[in-house]
């Protein structure tokens, strides 16, 4: 585990270090390239042509939205269908500080730093130069991370190139030995070459309970700020409420965030009752976990019993209807969504895969950055048995925890947006457009929640947050 602070100099970017080998020489699929080059007007025209009840002016306004806090996000989406056969992209969650660059084929072979540079130029540079948030301070630029060295080191190299200055690459694991970073009067400093160096801005990839190590308010500008995690980017409880609130605003315009039926603020003892109400099939989530951790698919009594025996320190949970196979005998309470699945294999097996859509806020609105997919380990079955381990059929996250603060990735299940993998996913241009719209809507919902969590003087509204997420264990973790 690397714990050394590195100094990254301009001109050091090497694309062989910042992409998976599988993605490094992949050729982007023409349909994905076409989608990423669509302008707002064409996206809106196409979306409204297929959905005549959608208000065109409102959708244009939405795609032109400029985020104040949640400026970089990545939504995980499932391609699903209803009992009536209506296909939709469904938001499973939207992540603050998402991964994805290392899995994205180059859009332009002549621009070897790809969408790493797009994110830094379109979003990070304007964000740290804006008057929004923290006051202007002097100091170095840094990238701070707790996993995903492949991408974070790539961002550091691109930031060095864009700003023409050295950048500090800072490991910041959730362990006691973090003495190389300190915060004094809201200002971050890092110990490098036996000297404390102040930081004027940080690009953050601290994803594991970041509120335990980074304060809500800081003179050092942080992208994304911690409020974006608490308001939904790393908090599935508040995210579900943010989506619900925003859907009430969107209803009159013919728009909505597609999401599974969600019950929030559930104590552990209540979970069996809600699973039963949902037909015996459900997803139970610890709201504050990520990287595939803390998500439990329940399709039988054994899986429910195993979850109930798990020792979990938090007090509140969410339960969602399960997106599964239409042929399973016991469906969710409303039968709302079922997996479309990938194109069947030669042996006739159908796997499910998600779609990660990464976007960022720019001066011209929210724009897509990169896309990739992840396939489940095992194919869907026609009928479930009591012995079924449903996570292997329904779980798609590639992250594998290998020890304390050490992570690996099951890249054999990675599906690229290239000429070979994309065709297997069973999605088309209109699915990409809808996935983008769903990502934008869920991003705005969380950004609006961020805004609501600050008062007119820029102070965090602790009482409001507690009313939204009254989990004592979580509240005690938050660094003020």
C-alpha cells in the first residue's frame, strides 16, 4: 500500500499507466462516439420526439444547469423493462467522485489524455477559479485519494499539464496513520520533503466515508466537496429523498428520475417485514457504503437470515424492490422493473450488466465524460432455488476488497464501449440518451439537496440533515 506523497510534474502523463490494458488500445464503438458528440439541441429534440409529453424548454434548461456543489458524478444504471414491455434506464445510485476513466476508450486517438483532460479543463479549473464556496487562498494544487491509484495519478498528471505547475499526489487512507495531512483554520497542508505545504485546492478521490477525514467547510477548495457525499453522492438514504423531492418538481414537465420502489429510514428489525411486503425479493442497503459493499440482494429466507446475522454498526437502512428476472415466480410488490439483460451467449445464457455514465458540470451545462459497463458473474436463471446466491447474478460492481485499504478489480467482467463489447450489451443510441438524461436528473437532485443543506450565510444546517438522516452512528462520524 503506497503511503508516500508524490510530486507530479508537467509533462509526466503516460497513458499506459492510466488505462486498463484491455482499454488502452480499444477502438470506441461508432454509436458511442456519435452519442458523445451530440449537442444539447439534438439530444433534446430526439428525447422529446420519443416522449411527446416532455416539456422541451424545461429539458433544455435542465441540460444547461450549472451545479454548485455536485459538479462531478457517475450514475449506475440498469437497462430494464416493465410488465408491459416498456424499456427504461433505471438509476440505481449516483456516485460522487466516480471511477471510469481507465475503462473508457479514447474518443480521439490524437488526444491521448482523453476525458481526464476534459474533466480538468471543463470542470476542475473553472470550479477552483470561481468565487463559489471557499475564499481565495495561496498554496499548491493536490490530488488526494484512498483508492484507484491508476486514475488518481492520471488526474494529477493532467492537472500539472493544464495548470503548468507541480501537483502533490496524496494518499489518505482511513487508518490512524494520516499524520502527513493536517487542517488548521480550515486550511489543508501536506507534509512533503519535511516541509508543510499549504493547499489552495484539491481534486478528491477519497470515497470511503470521506466525511470522517475531510471537513464540511474548508478554505482549501475541494472537488467534490464533502456535502455532495452526505447529500446523496455517498449516502443512498438522502439520495432517495433527493430524487423523490425533485420528481415532485419534474412531474408537470413530463420528466422523472426512474428508480426502484424505495422505503427509507428502516431499522434492522423492520427489514423482514418490508421484504415480505415486497414479495420476498428485495435489495437491502447500508446507505453509506460504496464499491459494492453493504448491498444485499434478498431472494430467499437463507439470504435474509444471513443478512440479519451480520453485525453492522449503523441504525438506519433502505429497502428497494428487486430488479430481477421476469420469470421469477415471486415478483416485487408492483412488478415495476425487470432486467433486459445482455445479448444471450452462444449457450443461451443471459447476463445482466449495468451502465456507468460519468458526467460533469461545465459553463455550458452538464456534459457526458465517459461510459463503461460491468457484467454480473453468473447468468440469470429462469427459476430461483432456495440455494441460489443471487448476488452473483445481480451484483455488477468490479471492486474487490483485498485487505484494509487495499482494493482490486475483477476486470474480466468489465465491458467496454468498444467495437467488440458494446454490441453484446443490447443497448442502442436512445438508451444512451436516456441514460444521460437520468444521470443529469439524479445529479441535479443531489446538487439541489446540497444547496438546501446550507443556510443563507453558507453554514451547514445540521438540524435539517439530522431530520433527513437521523442515524446517530453516521452523525458522530461527520468531521465538522
